[in-house]
C-alpha cells in the first residue's frame, strides 16, 4: 500500500511504485472518478477521444434502431 501527502496547494506526488504499475510518466494525465460509496478511483487517461472512432461500427451493423426508439422518453 502506498501513501502520499497533500500539499497546501492541493498537490500530491503519486508514489513511484504506483506510477510504474500504471505506466505513467511525466506530463501524462490521470482521471479521478468519485463513486457513490465515497471511493475515488484514479486511472491513467491513455486514450484520446479520436482513438475511439469506429469502436462501435460492428455493433451498429448488427442492430438497426428506429428514430422512434431513439426518441423514447420525449413523448
């Protein structure tokens, strides 16, 4: 288990063993997600939004959705 201290400016140094395990290096971004149970999850932001292009292409081919189905709840 790793530990870090919060500075008066709100900064924390991520321990070296955590950076290594996450594959982080200087200048890379991390994302914090707060869960309903009070837990905060930190993950490496490894993908740009443009890398997701075409990700659902095969799923769309398998299932067609009508405009009426997309407008559910707008009636």
